[in-house]
């Protein structure tokens, strides 16, 4: 089945086409171009003044809209997927942390059974583990019982539970035994991210030389950058193939810090993420992490002691922030919200509007609100009529 979309602007993001068209066949992009399509016999959906972009890929998210991904409950995962597309997310990694590693096993097993697209929401691409091989001194909001010393047998147990769908694992490289564990994870096909760590520059640099290729929520839950010890961020900057996560919610990072990171690393090495938790996108709410309750107040989610416990941000808001804070152009923001995270997740057919790629598409209003979303060519969300095109 073929369908045709016309829009005032299409950001691929390798090209910026105005106006343009996209032809979709059986859920895959068949062609695109500028001006009028060559075959006008195909019925077209005219998106008017909207901008068509590749769907956002959130590779660090624990939930949102009142729905949690932390237990892998199929109803919650499906409900989250339906909610996420309303904010432009067309695919995601469920980011898992738990009270203990043993409690994470059934969550990973449940997520592994849910790999097929839900049909009316964002596509689950697999799982990401935020730990458990992290520093007890840089836990942030992670439960103390979650942190465990590096153990290849435990890692294998977690990989097996994920059914081959564990895409990323966060490891603190300074913990004794971490170097061997990083090699073990890489050999198993898991992308290693450095985070929740007190690693200094040399320890982080060694981890990147040893196969780690990513850094979890840059500058959060890690040793800070210092003029005599640039720490993880300094080591990541000098490792050309390393990408970093940036939470542009105005709480985890100051807008000026976001500008600095994007200018330093460039748009091809930054993955915009939400780190969203259950109440994300709501005005208020609570959720439990370990034995503590986190509360959303005034856009900030914290534990009782004030520790930041995830984000209330949505991906469309993150993209708007990056553009409105003059951190990046819209094409660059789209690359960081779609193309880069898709590559980090190993989703080779996501993150671009190009022939052969999945037709995961989002139509944005001039104010960068989400008007329509498609997952593999199926329209899964539309608010046309509630947003004007001017």
C-alpha cells in the first residue's frame, strides 16, 4: 500500500526541503523530493504549513504520562507507547533500574516479549540498563541496593533475560573489575555507556579505549569537569566516536551548559534524551524508586532529600528548548533527537527520512508542537484541528 505526504518543509535531517513530498510503501519510505511529486495519481495528505521530521528516538526513559516502564508491565508499556507518540517519540528504549539486579530480571524478560510494534504507539526497540555496575558514591536517585560490583556472570544473566534486546548498559569504569566487564559487554554486542561514576579523566579515557562509546546524562551523576581533571566529559570529548546524552529540560542542565556541550561535541555526537519518569508530561504526580517516593513539583522531580529523580520533560519540549535557547537550529535539533539516538540504539532503519528507512514521521507546527505522528507508515496520532498552522 502506498501513501503520499506533502509538507511545507521536510527535514531529513541531511536535507532541508521546502516544500516537499514523501512517498511511503508498506511502512517504508520509498522516495522523497522537492516541489510536486512525480506521480500525482496517488492520493496525498497535504500537511499545509507543517514541518515533517523523522520521529524522535528516546534512548533514556523510565516512563511518562503516568505510566511506568520500570516493571515491564505490558499494559503500562503499551499505554506509555500510546502517550509517547503524542510528544513525537516514535521509538524508544525502556531504561531499567530496580531495587536489586534479581528484580530486574523479570522486567527484562517481560520487555523482551514486547518487541513487536504495538500498532498504535511508539515502537519498543529494546532495553537499556542504568546500572547495576555503578559507583555507590554517584547513585543519584538509584537505590543503594541496585549498585553491584562488576560480575560477568550477573551481566550474562541480565543479557539472557533481555532476550538479545539489551542495547545499552551504564557502567562506572573506576570500579574494580569494570575494565574486563566493559570488554565482556562489548563482545556480547551491548553498547557500553559511562555513567553514575566517579571516574577521573584517565579512568574514563581508558574505558573509551576499551570499547565504551557513550556517556549517560552528561554532567549528571558523574564527577564534575575540573580544570585539572576534565573527568568523563573531558575524556569523551577527546574520544572521537563517543556520544553523550543531554537532558535539555532546564533542570538537569542550565541552557548555557547545553549550548556549551552541543558546540563542543557537535550535533553528530549528542543524543537528546528525556530521562523521563512516570509523572513526566503531567502537572503533578509521584512515583516510587526503590523504597522512596519521588514527587513532581514545579517541573522538578525529586526524592525527599532533594535529589533529582529523573525528568518531567517530553521529547518535543526538549527539542523546543534546544531551538528556543539558541543551542541549535531545528535541523540540528532533529539530528540530535532522531538520527544520533537511533544510531546509538543500533536502529539502522530509524532516525532519517530517506529511502529504505521506516516511515517513522512527525509533523510539527510552526511552534514545534506535534500535530501528527506515524510509526512504520501508520498514523498513530493526530491533533490537526487543535493546532493552527499559522
